[in-house]
C-alpha cells in the first residue's frame, strides 16, 4: 500500500472509531502494517495538520462550527466573494455549496429574476431569502455543525437541475486533491458537480497544502480555482499548471483571471 493510500485509510479508520481516536497499535493491526510505519505516517499527518497526535496514537481534528469558521480569513473570503459575483450572468442556474467562503459571497450575488440559486446551505438560503433573491433549498438530512443539508434527499434534489455554474467549497487542497470533513459533505458536492457545465472550487490561501478527512475530487476536474490575493507565487504557479485560477483583489475593481 502506497503512503497516500495508507494515510487516507488512517483518516477513514479514525472517522469511524468511537471517540474519533485510535492507538498506533490498533491502526497497525487493522491495516496489517508495521507499527513503525504507522508511527511515521501519524507524525507526518500531524505536521500537515490532518490529525492530532496524542500519546500512543492519534485523533481527528475537531470540526469547527460554521460560526467559528465565519470569523477566519474574513478579508480573503470577501475577495473571493467578489470573484464569484463577477462570474454570474443573466438566466444562469447556480449551485452554491455550503461553507463560509461561499457564504461570504452572498453580498456580491446579483439579484436578478432570471437567475436561479440552488444551495444545500441553510445559512445561505436564509440570507438570500431575506434579500428577496430567487433561491431553492435542497432539503435532506441536517448537519448541525456546518448548517447544511446532506444525504440522499439532498442529492436527489440536485439531480433535477442542470447548473450553468457550481461553486464548490473545500476544507483543504492537499496533493491536488479537494477534501472535506466527511463522506456526506463530499457526496453532495460530487452530486452538484455531475450536473454542472462549469464548476469552480473556492479556497482561501490558508487551505493549500492542507487536507481534511476525505478527498472527493481532483483539482484537475474543475473549470477553475478561486482564491484570494495572498496566495503564494509558488502555489499560484503550481495550480495554474492544473486548472484555471481566478485571484481576488483587495480592490474590488481588480480581479486577476489570468490562467
């Protein structure tokens, strides 16, 4: 088993474990891999902030609530929001994924009767309704931490639409894989991607080189990546070799869409 496969398997084991933690011995036995190898993997994963390293083993990093995430990288999210708003054209059908980065774009979404917004985010839905914007909510199983609807009902709702644009959220882009906290969150994003003509993953600069528990897509699958002006030049060069990159600017009149 290759290192990347082992580490993905470790995350899956931790997510299914009671208390979201396991000892090194338990992981090694479950995977039939030497404890020394697992110990090296855990140390590396902890350095990458994929897990918490605890005495004798590892645990998952606790998922932050939407309220907590809203306050993180606020200016970067606003830059990204401006880019999202600039991409929306008349008569478009738009999917808005859950997540505070996309939520921050709500103020920049054009209010037009011929534009339809569909989301699985309770927060985004309520915000747009209060602005009298045409928006549909998927329904489904409610995830209280992230304030979003997931599961088969939500996925079935998305299958009724064809999206001109889909804006997909992520908790981190690691090894060119787009990741999230659990399978259900990833599956709802994949369901929207399957029905989209164009799709953009949104991520501020702090999410590069970091991954959450589950990978649900490869970066090359996307029309483009939307990020903020604090992205490093090395990351910018790397990601432009894989997909289109749109970079927000602090100045609302300047958006770098050079691919």
